[in-house]
């Protein structure tokens, strides 16, 4: 039965490539590309492969070219994946080829909000923001970034269920330990002063953070399973 299912998957996706075939095409140009990084790039929205009935990823020729363009922007210009995704999406929406993408000469300025604008945007109360600052979850400032807005929005949602910023102080401490762990793992690259090494470290850091997030999610899921069963 499994063999029959595999045969159906193969026949249902003519011309599509497996992860292994994509790696075979791209690793000569991008030697550090791995199946793990390919999955990470999928999570980050750089590419969205189709799936077979059995759940296997299948990549079209367009997927491969989008990957090539994204990897080139990352390698040659050290752009964050979020910026790369926006560039690729914009080119696709305009019907332009990937080769038409020009990296921004200046990184787009991050949105910054005054305190009153932040509260209005997130629906937070002044006290909740003060508590978040006291707990070290948000840094008090005259203007707040999108990152602070995302954090405060999450705290608003948790507050509806009685989870307050003071309950999350340990998460801040854990985050600092995880950042130190990633810094240690990348210490060889970070000690170098050349742009390529620093760019590689900037590329690997969010990937490692994503894997840590996945492990944390699984641990929380296991704990909840014990509580709820």
C-alpha cells in the first residue's frame, strides 16, 4: 500500500523536485545549503513548496529560481530574511523576474511609535505597559519599535487570561541564556572581522533561534499534555 501511495505521489507531480533534487541543483552555487536550512527558509516564507498526499515537499522550477534569488540576496548583500521575502513577494506581485530584484541601498527605517500611539495600536492599558517595562520585557523609551508593539500585543492577549508581565520575568532570563548559547555556538564566526563571516553569523543566528523555539514548543506541548490528560 505504501508503495502504491508513493507511486501516486510521483505520478501526481510531474516536473516537480524533491528536497534532495533541489539541493543537488543549488548546493554547487550555495555549498552551505542543507535540507534543514531549506525547511527553515520555508518557515520564513522564502519559498512555499507544494505537498504530496503523503506530505512530501515538491518544488517547481519557479520555486527553485525564487530560492536562488533569495539565497543570492542573503549571500551577497547580507539582507535579513524578512526583507528578502518582501523583495521576492513584490517582484512576484508585479510579474517581474527574480533577476530584476535590486537590493535596497538603505535598509527601510523601522516604524517607531510614541507611547500614546503604541497603546492605541495594541489596545494595552498604561499600567500594562508600565508592568512590561518593570518586568524587563520592553525597554522604556520615548518611541517604540514594531518589535515592542508585537511584544505588547502578545502581553495584551495573555493579560485577558490572567497572565501578567511579572509572571514572565523568567522567560526574559531564559531568552538571555539562549542568546548567550547561540553566541557561544557562533563564537568562531563572531571572532572574525571579515564581512563574509559576520554575514554568515547573522544568517545562522535566527536559524538556531528557530530550532530552539521548536524545541521549546515541543516541551510546552508535552507538559500541557500531561496537565490536560
